[in-house]
């Protein structure tokens, strides 16, 4: 008798989560030594002298043999090969707080080859090619297997780097994440990840870094090769502190950056073009200007605890068709970590606000639009409530009870800022219209997640979220059920 798809999925669950990690324990890496280098992170050489004959040391682990393979005996020409296979089972009850329940599975396989000539302490050139196959099984929610869920064999990354030390020019298909990915990110939770095609320039000197971008987002075409979106384009310019740089003057933030992002959309295409509930505009030009500051005190080696304080804020101007844009957002977060306590527990407290739509101003769109968000990384793992017209208050705690295990818990409260506007999704579309309600409380969310690094290559993930409807959702037309979402999965990386 043929088994149902649910039985097949749970059979794979038992095999991957229980059996495979047990087998992988035999190849678990020692706690000391140099970690393996993936295709996205080529190690920098410590040598600054002229190229010497390259002799690869004997591999301690099977994956070492695939990294920094010398291709020429007297030239710094190396090849690294890497990859990842992952599987995840998700269970929804009251999806998006509505009437739908669903269980489905996703898988992704990626392989990459990284060719480097030169040494990363000096001049070098690099070519990276990554192929990816993403599949979705049994998703019966609206949209079925969406472009973010499934895309059979395609090119995820294909770019060329020309660089010197920390400075480089990158041209081609690439993944682009900026700052803390609040406005511009690569959502790894999305099975196909977000790709772009264009050019990226980064110049680093001493404590300073300058970065510029000109690219188009990729359109995922599930039945054809992906291509750059001819209707959407983004250009960015930022200046600030280099990675790991110390403050210029004691008391100033260690991390600081000023940025300018331009997004243009034609014929209603692209992300963020339906904020405010209006009809798609023929042409949108969205200019987002902002800054990010972070102060740091104490380190894991020098203090019993470390603390940080972060602020980011931006203004949004431009036009969407005949309407002017006038939006804003800000976020502040304080974090404390007790580095010398068992498991190095940490606690972060934060507040975030983003402007909503003022219905009385028909000629101006005031709802702030997130450009290309890494949705799962901010605003709750359940991805229900977006950021426009919302005040979010959150508390996030982490703890590593034993070395290979990390636990995370988070609480979120979402309230409307303006009562003449509704709440939005993370894709900037209306989730629930105002319809005259004066209630501000939209929802609460509780997240619990855990990761177990079963071996050098294997990691197990599990967790879930509960989203509780607030008075606004209960008072307005539409479902207001308590959403329960859970997931379990495993990832093999080499």
C-alpha cells in the first residue's frame, strides 16, 4: 500500500534528525583548529612575501581536501569546493491567523566552486559559481509553492571579484545584504534566497569604508532560468566605519554608517509598490536616507559582561506615480551579555516604529516601505505582522547551555501608530484595514528556537511561534485565530 505524503515526510524526519547526526558524530571536528573554508569565505593568507610554491598540507578531515586546492605549483592559484543540503518540515495551524492549517516540507541543495588567484592580503582575483536546487512538497497554503519556496536547478551566484585586501569590485549575479538587513537583506529562510545582478564596489582604508551598488533584483522563474528584473533597479551609497575598526574618539560609536538607497520601479513591478493600498503606480522612485550607530562596551576576553547600544533611523522621500512619498522609521536596541556566566546568556530590549498612512492626505503616501527585507530576521519569526504603521517592542534572550546547543526566546508586542491606517504584511501590503476601529493593540508573538551542532558538518534546528491576536484584529472584519507554527529541520554543510 502506498504511504501518504505526510507519512513519507515524517519517515525522512526520523532518518535525518535521529539517524544521520548519530553517524556524523564519528567525523566530529575537534574543538580547536582552523574551521573549514566555505565557497563564500576564502581564507586570507598570512604571508605578504612573493608567491612561493604551494604545497597543500595533509587533510585532517575529508572536507579539508576540498578547500584551497593548489592548481599551479609556483602560483597562488587555488580552488575551493563547497556545498549545502538542507531539509525543513513546517506545520501551520491558523496560518496568518486565518482558517487554514497546513503541513509541508522544503529542501535545498547548493554546490559552489571558488577560484582565487593571488592572496587576500594583497591583489587578487576571484570567480565564484554557485548552483542551487530548491523544492517544496505539499504546500497547500495560498500561492502553493511560491517563487520563494521552489525553483528547480538554477544559478544562485556567478560573479567576478577584483580586489586588494579588504577592497574589491564585484560584478555579476550575487546576494546583497546591507547593515543589519532591516531594509535590505538576503532572507535565508526563503528557500530560494534573494539574488541580484549588477556591480558592487567596496573601498576600505584604515578605519573607514565606502560602498556603492548598482543592481537589479532577480526574478525567480520556476519553469525557466532566472533573470534580472527589467522593471526594478536599486542604487546605494554608504560611508562609515570599516569592519572591526575602533572608535575614532573614545565615547563615539564603534560602528557608524550613513547611507542612501534609491529604488526605482516601473509598470507597478517590484517590492513595496502597494503600500498604502492604492493602485500600482506607473513609476516609483523611492529615496531612503538614514544612519546606523552602535556603541560597544566590554569584550568576551576582557570583561565579565559586554553591552551594546544601537540606533538606526531613516527618512523616505520620492514619488509613487502622482503621489509624493514622506515616510520614516527608527529602531533602538540595547543588549547585555554575561560572557563569563555559564552559557554566556544575553538579553536584548528594543523598540521600533515606522510611519503609517494618513488617509486625509491623498496626495502623499506616508507609510514607510521596507525595500528588500530579510523578513524572518526581524519582527518575529512567524512573519505575520509587517513594520509599516507599527510600534514594535521586543525582548530577545539567548543561552548556550552546552557548547553545541544554542537556545533563543523572543517576545514581541505590535501596536498601531495611527488609528486611521491598518497593519501591513512584511511585503508592504495591507494585512488588515482600519475600518473605523480605534484599537491600537494588533498582536503579540512568542518565539522559541534551538540549534544543535551535531557535528562539524551537521546542524539540527527546531522551534516555533505563537501569534496572539490583539484587540484591533478582534474588532475588525476577518479572522483572528491564534496562530501556532512549528518547524524542524537539518542542514549538512561542507
